[in-house]
């Protein structure tokens, strides 16, 4: 699979999956909680609302590069996100 040939929505889909897996791996390594509890905790971080908060934080604190900002704007436009990025 050539990433350069993927649509921005496909990249966002894969990115969401990667982020979800990263959060779950972190929680498993840092917690003795049962899987059901870990799932509930991970949902808090992986939800669209949480990801929007992360993005807002990154934008407000100028953490993202211009290229990353362009990618976020492109995905938001394709998804029909009403709130301006």
C-alpha cells in the first residue's frame, strides 16, 4: 500500500486505528485493570470528542507543523466538519 496514493479520509481511518492501538498498548502496560475496564478507559481517549480536544490543544499551542495543519484542514473539509480548524 502506497500511503501517497491513499485519500486523506483513508489515512485518517488508519491513523485513528493506530492511535487507538497505541492508547490500548499504553494502558495495558501501565494498568492492572481488567480488559472491560481498559476498554472503557481507552474509549475516553479515542473518542471523536477527545481527539478534537487534542487537536484544539495542538493548534492553540502551535505544536503542529504547517504540513500537519494542512492535512487536518483537508480531512475536516472532506468529513464536512463545520467547526473551523
